[in-house]
């Protein structure tokens, strides 16, 4: 029974860490958790058949993962205007950087 309880606790932890990272917009941590999810689930599955409670916990993890993915997509959409502005002004930024570099080089001589 301890293994089953441990497996349920591990599933809850996996889902909760995804949910927490997404809510905090901690994209680095969310990426780490998302990459660790498949190996962790695979290891848990190797412990034997899932009980009904564990399958329900798996569905919660799936829902938490889906919610986290929606948070990421929304954040990416929110960044798109800024990225587009940066792309549009790229030539000006390059010219400014080259001019600044020339100016600082001339003042060091």
C-alpha cells in the first residue's frame, strides 16, 4: 500500500509543480518540469498497473499540463508585439550600435 500512496503523492507533486511554475510564470522551471514529466511517468508506470485513483491522478496531471501549456501560449502571444517591434527596428539598432562602437573607439585614441 505504501507504494500506491507514494505513487499518488508523486503524481500530485508532478502536477502541482507544473501548475505552480506556470502560475508564477517561471518558464525555466516549467520547462524543466515538463522535460522531467515523461521519464517520471514512465518510471511510475513500470511499478505496475494503475489503480482507478492513480488513473484519476494521471488525468489531473494531464489537465495541469494542458493548463500550463495554455499559460505558455498566452505568454508567447503577449510577447509577439514586442518581438515584432524589435524585428522592425533591427536595422536601426544595428546602425546605432555601429555608430556607438565607432564613437567609443574614436574617444579611446
